[in-house]
């Protein structure tokens, strides 16, 4: 249950990360980021980072930590796989010789 919740949160973070990256203003000032104007800079107009850049860094860190955590949880879950346990080997009856 915890794994499913974390996967859901991870997918939400992935979608938010994609949206924030697409909204950002590119170096050529072409794209969706040019609609926002310059009022969203942190620590003044010349210094600091844009709000979207900060959000990208934070969501990127959550993305990496989440992928690492989910990989470790999946490995531990795979070690105790609950559907297939000790499948017995099939024993086939001995076949009679071809001459009989």
C-alpha cells in the first residue's frame, strides 16, 4: 500500500516537473515562459533565481530521491514476491522402453 502511494506521488511530481520546465523562459525568450513577465524573480531583478528555476531544482531533487527510494523498495518487495513461492518441480512418469 505504501509503495502504491509513493508511486502516485512520484507520478504527480513527474507531471509537475514537466510543466515547470515547459513554462520556463528560454534563453531566446521564446516559449510559454515569456508570458509571465519579470515580476517573479527572487532577490531582486538581477540576482538570484527565477521562481520556476527554484521549483525545477526542488522538483528535480524530489524526482531523484523518489526514484532511488522506489527502486530500493521494489528490490526488497521483489525478494519476497508473494505470488510465486517454491514451485515444485514436475515429475514425469518413466516411459517404457520402445520395444514393448
